[in-house]
C-alpha cells in the first residue's frame, strides 16, 4: 500500500500566520488568461491586464476572510493557501464571477486557469515532523500537476460589474491622472 503524498510549497517562515510547518492545506492556483490577439495589439488592454494580474488573489483574500487565505509565491507562481474550512465550490463560483466582470469591463471573453489541490506547507531550513515526512511530495512548481490537472474556466453569460476588480475605465482614468500629475510636476516653480 502506497502512502499518499502531497505536493510541497515552501516558505521562509510561518511565524505570525495561522499555518503550521508540515501542515496540509487546500491550495488554489488561479490565473486569468488575456486575449492573445488583443494583448499584442492594444497597449491599454495589455497594461490593464498586467495591472490586475494580482487583484484576483486580493479579492479572494477579502471575500473568504474566515478561511484565512494567504498568498504564497514559489518560483514566481502565486498560490493561495486556505485553512481547512473553505468551501471549494464557492471559491470556484467567485472565480467565475471575476471572469464575468473582466468580460464586462473589456468586452472580450476571457478564460482562466483554475486548479485546487491540497499541498503540504514546509518552512525552509526546518525538518518536517516524523509523521508528515513520508507525505512530502515534489515541489508543486517543479511538477506538471498544475498544467495537467488545471481546469479552463470560462465566464458565464451573466457579464456584469460586481465591484470585485478595478474596471477598465477606472484604470484608464487613473492612468490619465498619473500622466497629468507628472506633467504638473514638470512645471517650473518660481519662488519670488
């Protein structure tokens, strides 16, 4: 009989968090995929998609406070760890709602990579507990688990503004405001 192993995520420290070294936690990988053609041709769209790339993780963190989601980055890939009291179905529906919102803002249908699994959290430089050492698998970012098992999420037909993410119009407004402020700062100030 083989023991079940869990892919590993590594962190420098678990102090000050509600997570424990060698703990097994539900883990989410979620990435909104931009429309490739529009991404290449439309500069504003490209900047907007780059601007909101981290917003879904922040939105999930604020929505599911009781599950204490915590963002962890391994090999420049972001993951969210949850405490065990997370409703996975509700998280998936929330991800679809974010896709609907992006579709509404940009007028383009988007897809997203979605993968939910359980991982073992390890602190770098600390030995795992005796009972968990046999459950440690390969580092999640070094495996092909995400690329093989991910689900391609598509938005529903209910595209609307749910107030979750920064809208495209708001981003363009902020961008123009920053340009105006930079121009104002370039003016020569003469003191009499």
